[in-house]
C-alpha cells in the first residue's frame, strides 16, 4: 500500500510522516519521483476537501515545505506572524533579489582607472634609444664608420644614400639598406674581399641613425607628429602624445600604419601581462593609430586592484575575464551586475561555474571570498600544557574545549579563565571613541559670555584636548568575562579567541594613583585600605571614593564590600579637578570606562 493510501486511512499521524519528508527537502524538485507523486496526490485531495469545507485546518505540527518558486513558508522564523511575502527571486538560481542601482559610491568609482593607464606614468619621455641594438636595420641617412687596413687603407664615415648604398673607394657601391646592424660588418667585408681577397681587415660601426617623425593619432591625449629614431618603441611615441585617452582610447586595438597598410597590431594588455609587444622599426611618415575603446567591464572586490578592463569583443566568457583580473586567495564567488535585453540584471555565481558565464559591455564584477569555513582557530595563553593553537569545529564551546586542554591544577588557576575577543575590543574602542567625540562636541565649542568665562573655557579646552589625545592612544584588551557567580559559562567560541589560563598566584597588585605601585603578598582578611597604605597611600590626585578591583578573570568591580582574592589588582583611578561639575562627571566616566577596558588608570 502506498504512503498516500496509508495517509487517507490513518489521518494526521501518517500525514505528519509525509510532511516530515517534505520539510527536509528544499523544494518539491528535490523529492524522488515516488515522493513527488504522493505529494501531488495529497495536494489534489486537499483541494477537493477545500471545496467542501473552506474552514478545514491542516493538522497541527505540519510544516509546509518550500515551494518550487522559492517562496518562504509562512511560519518561517525569519518572518513575522502576519507577514506572508514571497521571495523576489529563487535562492536556488543564484539570482538574489533586486538589482542594486549602484555597487560603488561616486568616490570609489572615480578612483578606478583603466587597466594599463600606469604605462604612461613612468617618466620615460626624455629617454631615447640610440638605435644601436643588434636587430636595427640600416636606413638611408644613417652614418657608418668604416676602417680598413692591410692590402688597402680606408678610415672614413660613409653616409647611406637615398638608394640605400654606401660608396667604398676602390670597391664601389655596396647595398646596406635593410641589413641588420649585427650583419653589417660581414656584408661590407664580403664586398671588399671580392676586390682584395687577401690580407684585409675590416671594422664597421653605426655612428648615428637618421631621426624619423611618426604621426600619433586617434584617441590619445595630444595627437600630433613626434620625433624619434627607427628603433624606438611604440610606447615611446604614445608617451610623447601624453598617453592614451583613458575615457575614450583603446589599450588593446592600436595599429601601426605604413603606406596605408597595417604593419603591426599592438595589444598593450599582452605587453603588461606577458611582456610581449611587437616592435616594428619605424620609418619616416609611419602612423600610430589608437582606436576607440572597446567593450568595458569593471572588476573590484577581493582582487589585487580594481580596474576597468577592456574586452577584445562585445562578449567574453568568464574565463577570459579571470585571466585579466588578479583574484585574491580564497575567492569563491562573483557578483555580476549589468543590463540585459530584459533590463537590469544581477547574478551571484560560484567561481567554479564562472568560466562559462557570458560577460558583456558595461558589466560590473565584484569577486568575494564568500566561503564559510567549518572550523575556527583559537589560542591559549597563560599557564597550560601542550600546544598554543587549536583548530576546532565551528560550533565548539568553551567547556567542551577546556576538557581537552592539559593543565597542572596546582599551577593553573582554572576558575579564573577569561577570553580576549577581537569583536569585544572593537566594540570597546568604538564606545570609547564615541564618548570622546561627545566630550569634544559638548565642551570645545561652547560659547562664552564674559572674559572671565572665556578664560575658564580656554583652560578647560586645554585640559580636554590633552586628555582626549592620551585617551585615544589607549588600546582596549577585548577581555570577555566568562564567569557567573564563580562558575564558567559555556559560551560558543569564535575564530581568533585567545583563552587565558592564569597562573596561580599569592600576590595582589596595587597600581594607579598610589605613591608606590607594587605587588604585595596576599593575606587572607587584609582589606583594600591596608594594601593601599602599604603602597604609600593615595597620591594627591587619587579618587579615594572610586577604587576598582580587577579580577584575574577580567571582571572589574568597585571595592566597596568586596572580599579580595589572590591575584586581584587594586586600581586607584585619578580624580578630576574641575570646577565644572558636569565636565568632571563626564571625564570621570571616561576614566572609569578606560580603566575597565584597558586596566589602565589614565591620569589627567
């Protein structure tokens, strides 16, 4: 008998079994064919029942499954009791909600430069090639030094004429145009030895090359005619034109034109990424043409640096884009925002599927390291046995972890364990900054009605400024108290937690506004006043009415009626000397806040 028939026979008990299967599926599509058929039969029966009784209620305890459109169940814990709004997109497709209009604010967007723009910030405009590289080809107008000794003597500088020849006395004209410099000596030696086959030595050198003028046009900052030598790079001429127009010019489509024919195509991306750049030898009248910028995508997020990248074609695969951008380690997802035929478009894609995604002109790509690790790393400090760092499951708890840590119970005060947590330190620092900002806003800008009041305000302002400067230099410890009524609370650990296992001690520290800050031996029954008296007593700036006791577990309490323990610190905070009662209260509160967060009695 099928599950559906049993459902009809046994009522809500079997119905609960079916919906239990459904509630573990993320959608109907996740069910097996048999389960899906049973579920559809159940829905049909429910629709039939609803025709006869619109007030019939579903059995108690049944949780509706997520439907195929991705709508959230009405009793989801993320929704209010009376809120029943469907999702605007399916979480299963990777498209998350509406497209946000701006992924970057205006300032961030203006800071992004085209990839390759740094090429023309190198300051090489004044540097020129001398044309003496081995591959340089001889041109009309070049000057060649020729020295011959032995059977004949020649020592002269020979110009290359318009026909590409040099004339050697007693030998005649020799064709040298187009000859690489590395082969020049052998070409001239061969010509001389045809006339003087024996006892002839030849030396040649290019003394100077003929300058050329090259036109730089298209989408550059300053189109025009620029001088150089034939062996200069195209980058040299582009740089003389102040570089490519970053808004309109292409870094990937650059042509070198000679006699209305393209002799070289330059892609500066290939040069930047792979060190490859065609190096044609320029001639008088050549033209470098920078074409209009092609399709552009903007890439930012967890990448080496945000850039506008130019595509070679109107569309590109994700694999091509990944080869351009330099992703940070751990990147797992890409957020694609753009426009398609139907309007604005967004998609959140796992990196493993990104290579086949089609990227178009105007798209923005934000890469993220969006993986959720299943483990955390915590550190031990203080008195313990074994390693200092532990890799734990993500849901590990304090007591569970402590049961695995080896200690010497005679050396470790395991009842006074505390945790330093980065998030706590950040909240403490934020709260302190907000208090200091309020202090400055309240008192530094207050107006004065009389000269005497202005003098008092100036003194207060100086006091506040000095205090704020010192207070901002303090660093909260982020100490998290994990004890309640001397019992450890089994809290969840977080990545980066530093668990402190203090050593047992028989001393008490007295610090702050006392004459002789010191450590004293703990004596059972000895009170705070006696320890302070043993430290020389209060200084003249001490706040005798507010003395703090800092426990080894990080707890901070006021000393009134507190029984001291071994390992405690008696912290005497300074009093605020100001005739302005409100100011004195504000400063005292911040001094107390700093003492709790840093265990430092900041003086004024």
